[in-house]
């Protein structure tokens, strides 16, 4: 991580709030909803970045946030892990 972009209390980017709320959620049902909302916010920001409207450091933070959600979904929410055979 760079400059604590993925610290749950970090508010540098517009999508950071939804990311923080999802990472802090303890209730599995609410976690699933919050992860979905945060993933949508990240997807929308990635769409903006595809237009060339962003910095490389944010792209790295978005990638790390996506990796965090993959772990939450497979380890906490028990989604299937497509990376494992």
C-alpha cells in the first residue's frame, strides 16, 4: 500500500467512503451489500480512469481495494474462489 490509501479511515478518493464502510462491517449480510456498493463505486471510478482522468497512485489503490474485496468475499462471505482449481 502507498501512503495508507487503504487505511479504512482514509478519505482521499471519492470511493474511499464506501470502501471504508465495507471493510469495517461485521455483519455478513450487511457486508455483502456494502461490498457490492463499494465494488460499483470502484467500477465507476475505473470507467473514469479509462478516459485518462486519474493518477497512477489511485489506480494502485483501486487494485488493492479490489484485492481486499476478493479476500473478504472468499474468506468471510464464502464466495467461490475462481483462482483455485
